């Protein structure tokens, strides 16, 4: 035994899982899979951040196609693990606020994510969203253990 305590955590209800890109979707789904019960329901969401008046960098259609690619990769690790897997593309000017609005509207048990690693610059960008998810929680927020140390 390596001295770590074992904790049993299972999501038996509906969880909302924000995913940012295809690798993130697949990695997060793989990290989530062991914690799902037979009655679990997973809602993957991808937030398309609107520029709030400024021109968007990519067309809505391009972003929706990209979101579908993310969802396809995220579904793979959950085959036969969850009772249901749903997806939703969300639009908003504030990613965290959009996630919590969706969580409340869809009556989820928790928002579940896997913190993303990367270089210091990437961590500064993605870390802010993770910090805000925890600090501004409107529902329970669970950070899954990293799987790619």
C-alpha cells in the first residue's frame, strides 16, 4: 500500500461535464468512467464563448462541428458505463457562468471536470476557469484525479 487513502465515490445521478477540446473530452471521460454507477447520466457540454459584440474568431458552424468532434471522442470511454450520455453546445460570454446556468437548468448532481495540465501559460488560462468553477460553485464541483501525470 502506498499510504494513500481509498475513497469510494460514485455518481448515481446526472453530472455535467464541461469539455474544451477532443483530447480533453476523451481524457475527462476516461477519468470519470470508474466513478459512474449503473444509474449515472452524463451531460457533456462545450461552451462556445461569444465575443460580446466583437467579431468571433470562427463561425458558429465551425465551432459546432468542432464541438461534435469533442463529443464523439468523449463518448468512447463511457460506452456501457453510464445509463445515458447526452451532449449540449452552450453559448455565452462567460464560460463559468454559462456552465452553472446549464447545471441549474438541467438539475445536475454535480459539475465534474479533470484539471488540465500543460505549460505555465496554458495553466494560467485554464486554471482561471477551474478556480472560478470551485469559487463560484452553484452546485457541487468535483475535480477528478489527473490521469496523465
